[in-house]
């Protein structure tokens, strides 16, 4: 009886792995660079399950074997693995840590954005895609050398967070969840955006076209924010909620960020 139970558990686990792999939901649980390891586990689990089920050896069932069902229960509770946007306020630890690491940099002389100017957002200076999201969001928000890009145009998509304790009044954060390992370590990563005259809803998806500007942030020196030129609400199903470090997209080359020659010195 016990062998058949263990065999069933192995087959069940291999079936779950195959399902989330086939439905592309595996990315909701693991970063791309780690997915190969769970995929490899599918085959031995399948083989071990078949061996156990057809084994003639008879062992007594142990009460502790029930614990093997715990991961299945947790998976059911996790649903498709996507973290709710309402959790973003609790996932801003890394976002705030980057703020605390800012070195004081004085302001640069820049002209106020003239909203009557026609900006070319067909070819913005920064077009933030998933492969560059993590690097550009942290650099263009909190890195002292980012002042070199004040006045540059930027186009980015993400969901809004209005009530984070590190977002100043009159501003909101626009971003996505950044996963380095798995969904358990997901942190919010994004940009500070000036609300202006726009009616921004909490936890809604937007596409923003704007210009990078500079402001003082408490005792942490000057940081960059996006002054909105154009904004529109977008369908959340049209965008990936999770993004990963750039090396997860192009084998460690990080080509999407290298082309900007960002200065980290």
C-alpha cells in the first residue's frame, strides 16, 4: 500500500511540473535560470513513480507519509503563483534599500519641462522593456550618476503603487515585481512618477511616456522621477507582472542595458 502511495505522489508531482511547464506558469514560481532544474526533475520522478506503483514489495503505510501532500496543498493555495498587486506595499523592501544607499548629489541645472514641446516617443531615449526593467528602474531612480539623463525621454509600462511609505506625496511608483530566484523573494522594482493633474488609481496598469526630472528626497540627496507627458491605462493581461535580472534574458550579456553605457563608478 505504501509503495503505491509513494508512487502516486511521484507521478502527481511530475504531472504538476509538466502542467506548469506546458502552461508557461512555471515562470510565476521560478526565475528562468532556475527553471531547467525543476524541469530535469520531471523524468526521475516519473520513473520512480512507475517503479513504486508496480513494485511487489509491501511496506506498511506511515502516518508521516501524509506530509508529502503538503507541497500539493501549498500549490493549490498559491493558485497560478502570481503575487497580487495589493502585496506591492509589503514587497518594497529592496526598493527602499536602494534609496537608503543613495550618495548625496547636488542638483543639476535643467529647464522645466515644456508640455507644449512635441516629444518623439516613437523613439524615446529609454524604452523600458522586461529585459532592462530591473537595471534601468534602480539606476534611473536612485543612482547618483543618473543625473546625466535628466531631460531624457522615457517610455515604460507597469502597475501603480500610491501608498508605499517611500513614495512622496504627489507622486506614485510605477513598476513590476522583480524575481532573482523565485516568487518568494519577489520585490517591487520601478520608477517614481509625479502625479500632476492625472487621476491615478492604485494597482492599475499604465503606459507612461515622460521626461526624467530631478528632485530632493528627504535626506538622501537627489533622485530622478518621471514627469508625465502622455499616459494611458492598459490591460494587465497584456503585460508580464514579473521581470528578472537582465542576465536571465540573454545569457549574462545584458545587451539591453549595455547599450546605454550606464556609469556605475
